[in-house]
């Protein structure tokens, strides 16, 4: 296995950028409405930086940044870059010919990618990074919550809104900086944490990786960024994660339910939609826990949290209670409302493995009469590359409704190669009950008439499908959840 080599030295991006003075800089952020970018912008505001930014459409995230003192516009043009700007930060999704980046280069302003700036901030702390194809946001937020409750007061950036943390980012007085590490565009190679987790490795982002081997090699390179006296926590049940272990210089600990794992879950019991289990460390039972988060996949996420919290100095006694009390991030099997016996739930799942796990968790947690899944595919390229896997992932749903694919990052050529109706045909070909309805309003109308007491309607996807959930709650006559 040959690791991918990508420069992560942010000091080489431009000699005029004094990253030690970030707190005083006037920073402009292009694509600031994304989960990670908006969280980082909020953190910079709290550190004292003057932040401006742009995005293509208004959102609640942008409104919160404005409330925090940022200058935000949805007019993405050269004039959006303020005259006093000294540093521009661009989302990985922003193309090089974007008008604001063209203007930035014309004016000679240094440019960093989001992940480069995140890496620069992490370098000032005892960094902890959580990577993996699935579960990054939940595990990052969960670990932050546990460390906060233990009195360590970490700084953090999570790619999701977390009510118990007061948002998606925060500045703490403690030595730790916790962040999720995204593999898209090999962004996580800009991070050099002291401790890291690799939760799982699967095919995804095949618009920038040729195959699973290349994805695994990128994770291997990320693991090599952890120093020899640091720690890597690996999913011992994931074959791709296990294959990395012999190539990692840092100390390696594993988690899972199988014999031989450093951190094990034993005597796993499903009770009223939640799992309880014993936490075992190197063969010794530490105690039993029943997390508030539903789903078998969150047993594994909990073990990763325990392993990293322990490495940060938190005892079992200090983490047992907060481990059970964490309620999750926004859009992770989130109940948006219950009206006349119909429960409306929203989730961020947009990969086949996530869909299967979330639908199973919804069945266990809510035990619905019928489980409706309104799935908005995210990216044409992801849909095309993983079409068969997607079609097989809805086995726990009774009815599936698919609107048009959320168009982001792909080229027009990619858009022409696959459509939502292709996915519907594949689901039907495997015996599923699937319907293509392109417009959100029509979906809401159908559900308002056909959903019955005892049913659960689960909207799912990384795009704007959450709007269907909220509009359905209002259409049914219930209050919108904030």
C-alpha cells in the first residue's frame, strides 16, 4: 500500500500570511454556509477575528453568523470581497474560477482552503481528529460533550449543529482542540492531530477517488500524520481499518464487540429502542452504559468516544454519566414533530451504509406501523457510482419516495448520466415500493393525505430535504420544532 502524499504545510501557502495573528485578521470565507465552514467562521468570530463571507443561498447558519457579527452576502461576485480583507478561505467545493477567487488573486490576497486553516488552528492545541466514512459528526460532538462535562473545556469544530454544545463550534480554555476530519478532496491530510480515530472506511467521494484502494491509502496517509508518541483508535471490525494497523507508527488501540479489541462492548441488549452494554478495556469490565442515542452503530461510536476520552485523561467515573446523556447532533434521527399519531423524523444519511443503519435504528426506536422514507440523493456522481448499493439499502422502509437529486459539485455531464428515476427503478427491481416525486410540495401533499397514526415519516439526505419534514409538520397542524 502506497500512501498518498499531499503537502499539509500551511505556512507555505503564502509567506505573507501570519497564522499566529489569525485572531486579528480580516478574513473572507467563500462558501461559508457549509457545515464545516460556518462552524469555523463562528469559532473565528469568538476568537476575535473579523469575518465576512458569501454563499449561494440564505440559510439559518448564515443568519446565526450575522448575529455573531459576521458580514455575509449571497451575491457571489468580485465585489463581495471587502477591501480590507487580508486572508481568503475557500470551501473545498469552490472552483478555482469562482469570481471571488479570481478577484482575490488579482488583488494578491493569500488564499487557504478550509482544511488548511483548520489544520493551522489545530496546531496550537493538543489536537484530536475523528475521521471515517460515517459517524464523524456524532462522534466528534459526543467526545466534546464528554470532555466538557469532565471539566477539560475543549475547543471544537463539528460539521453539524449540536444543541448541547451551543452550536457547531466553540472556544474553550482547555488544551484540546477536537475536530472531525473529512476525507473529501483529501482535506484531512492538512491536520496533524496528536490523537485520532478512524471509525470506518468505505467507498464514497468517488468523484475525487478512483477506487476503495485510493481511499484506504488516503486514510493511511492521515494516520501517518499522528506522531509516534500519539494514538490512533481504529475500528477493529472494519477490514479496511485493520489493514492500516501494521503501517501506523503511532500507538494503535482498537474498538468493537469481537474478542481481541482494546475496547469492547459486551452483553449488548436492545431495550425500548436503545442499546445497553458493558464497556470492557483490555479484558477488564469498567461498567455498563445505556446511551441516549439509538442505533447499533452508536455502540461503536460510543467505544471510540470512550477510548479517546480516556487518552485525554478522563476516568471511567468521569465519562460514564455524560456518555449516556448525550442526545446527538441536529439532523441525526431528529424528531421534528408528532401530530395526530404521525411522527416526522429527519436525518442526514446520504450513503447506503448510513441509510441502512438509520432505517434500522428508526424501526428499533419508534416501532412504526409503517416507515416512510423520503430520500433525496446527494450528488449525481455518488448516486451513479453507488446506485446498486443505494437500491439495496432501503430494506427496512415500507414506502420510499425519491425527489430529484440534489445537484452539488458535479458537472453538467455527470448530471446527464443519472437521475432520481434510475434509483426508483432499481429499488422497484428489488421488490421495494418506491415512487419518484420531483417536487417537495407534492411530496408533502401525498404524505399529508396518506400517512396514518402509528406511521413514521423519515426524511433523509444531505441536501434540503429537511424542508419536507418541517412543512409536513405544519401541514398536519403541529408546531415546528426549533
